[in-house]
C-alpha cells in the first residue's frame, strides 16, 4: 500500500478519510495535518490515523508517498509546489490552482521531477460518467455533435458557515463548480480548442443568512453568472452556464447530443445518478442502467488511481494536465468576456481513458 498524508481536515476531508481508510485497499492514511491542530487530532482519532504532524513535517516525511492537499484554493499552489520539490506525488482538491500561470508551473515541475500530479474532481471516475462514456464510445448516440451543461443556484450564503470566499478572487460559480462540469465534458468529448464567454454579477453584495455569520454583508468581487461556448477538438460544440444568480430552475445538468440520439448525463458532482437515453426515432427517453462500479460517494478514487499508477506505471486519469486544461478553460471564459474575443486554448490533454469494468469494492486497476 502507498502511504498517504492529508493536509487540511475541514469538512471535505471527512469523505476522503472515510474512503481512504475504509474503502480503497491500495492506500494507507499515514498522517494528517491542519493549521488547527485540534482538528487534525480529532480526524486522526475518528479514523485511526497513526500520526498527527505539522504541515512541514508531513511534506518532508520519508514515509509518505502521496500528499493529498485538501486546503482552501488559495493554498493549493504553494503546498503542491512544496510537495513536488520534496519529492512527493501530490493530489489536490479542485481547482488545481487559482491562475493558469500557477497551473502551468505545477505541471512543468511535476514533469521535471518525474512525479505524479493529480487533482479533483474524481467524480468522473464513478459509475455515472463512466457508463455515459461507454455508451458514447460504443456508438449509442452516434458521433457527438453538441452538448449543454448547467449549474445554476443562488449561491452559498444561505447555508455555508463561511461563504465569503465564494464571492472573492478565486471564487465564483465557474471556479467553484466548473471543474465538475468541464472535466465531465472533456471525459465524454475530449479536449477543447476554443472558448468564448460572457459574464456578469447581478448582485453587488450578498447578505449571509446562515447561522454562524447571520446578517453580515459580503462584497461581490467576481462574476457570479458565467455563460460560455466551447468548441472541442473533435468539432463538437457545448454551451455552459454556471451561476449564483438564479433562484430556481428546471435546467438539466448535462446533455450530450449525437448524430443518432441524445444522452442525459447524471449530475457530475456525484458518482452515480440516473442516465436517460433516447435514440433517433424513439418516442421517449428510457433510463439506462449503470454498468460500472463506484456509484456511491467515492471521493478519493483519484488518489487510489494515482497509487495504482505509482506501483504499476502509467498516468492517473485525474491528472495535472487534465486539471490544468480545465483551469485554463475556466479563466478563458472571463478573458473572452473582458476582451470580447474568442480565446484559443494553449493547453490540451489526453481524453481520460475509461475505467476498468467489473471492479470490486475497494479495488482500482487499469
């Protein structure tokens, strides 16, 4: 088993710790670290992790093979860079970094050090997106020609205890939720070539109504409604909207339109969910069963894939090149909006290869 060290014991860490200690058999959580030591101690006790370390000690520990960075996005770049400089493989929560320049640097550094760089989301490795990928690869809807993707809500201030970040630099609906949708689209359609976008912010400030900071006002510093179009290298064209300005909606999550049919894709922020399929000439959509493993919340499967690649060779599917390509797309929507021009992407990536079928619970292999 590959020993893993987790930095950041906030709310997202629970599902990682649960799955990496109880589900996936090729990793061992060796240590945890957090700026608030009591939080790290609580996590270690809850999940029987043998060591609580400082961040510096964890990054330099000779026993740890993979560092899992679950800190806030502002911390992603410098902790990932330090892990790579210390000779560690690194897997980070989304987004890879806050800027495309930082993403480029991490990808280049990982290549120079011959280390693996990975990033969330890994939801596309679950049964939902993988079943959709197989349907497309097997020709159920013919060649994909177009897609739509929508993530619209009214933001996080009504429920999140600390929602300020979502409206500050590095936040907003695209950087927050775009990674799920864009990663799913690249998995299903391949890498993108060109994007254009229009952005705005309907509300200049937000009032927190969750309990912890009820009544506080948040100034809005980022676009809270991002609408864009993507031309993929395959020729397919997708339209996407991510928004914190919408009170309610009946929009679907993702739909893929092929030459001979339509596929309704599950919520890419989940691992399972219903798949609806309607071939040309059919009178109605019908649900298609999931044919892959990991339909439940399996966050951490990207770490298990990385551990497998360390042992057996190859590139993990949730890799740095994919995450950096998605990062460039997310920023390109704003650049296009600001300049009133199309943006030709500088990055690319391999379309992630499908996950193996027939995996047992806790197993990951090619």
